[in-house]
C-alpha cells in the first residue's frame, strides 16, 4: 500500500486487491486499486489492466511507482469513468 496526492492535493492510496473470480488460478489474480485516503465517501477505482501474480510482487511494484505514474493512472481511471468500486 502507498499513499500519494493528486493534482488537487487530495490523498489517495494505491494497493493490490485480489480478484476472487480467478478461482485457483493465481496468474494475474491481484489488480491495482486506487482509493481516497481522506474525506468521506470511500471513493475507489479498480484498474484491472494492472495485474500481478503475488502480493509480494504487487507491493514491490506499487512501492517503486513514482507519484507521477500513480497520478497518471488515477487520471486515466477517473477519465474513463469505469472501474468505480462500491464504497
């Protein structure tokens, strides 16, 4: 898990989440989720195109992503208007 701020200064959290629809297939079972770390509402967006096979790999990748990359991914998710998770 990693926190970052968007262009407006709002705090967000990037973390992996498990895709339970994969069953026993571990290939690509984790995907990236960006969720508000401040304020009410629990706004969260799934980015299913960013996937990992293990929690360890996901955590390592997220921890090494730059704030610029995380903001770019957030803008993409917000712009598409898809992938919003129930809060």
